[in-house]
């Protein structure tokens, strides 16, 4: 699980950075254009607290999905997390204390 402050920083970065530069930075490899669009739809469609909760729980907040996005519901967060770590926007995931 990632620290809430780290996820909040990512949320702010994604929300405040123009989409063009973000697309150039994040789309590539397993992060497809469709994954990017869905992630940005989530960022724009929910408040910060809801985003942080959805991110850490790997759930989809209450947003309207088109039929093509339903298959990505299970894979969107792992792919986004790996990409955000690989570009340095997130540190390695911290092991949750038992």
C-alpha cells in the first residue's frame, strides 16, 4: 500500500498537469492510451479522498464507464501503479504492517 501523502501528491500532479505532457510521459508499454484515458477520467471524476481510497483499494469510484472500459476495471490500478513507479512519480510500494 502506498502512503496517503504520496497518492495525494500523484493526484494533484495528474489533476494540475496538462494532458499532453502527461500522455507523453505515461503512455507506453503496458500503459495504453485507453488506460491513460480511464485514469484521467477517474482523476477528473472524483475528489481527492475518493481517489486515494480507490487507488489504495484498487477499486473504481462511482464514475460513468463506457462499455469498452469495463474489461479494464481489474487491471487499471496495477498497470497505473507500475507506470507511476517507473517514471518516478511514486516510490516503491510499502509493505503493509500486519
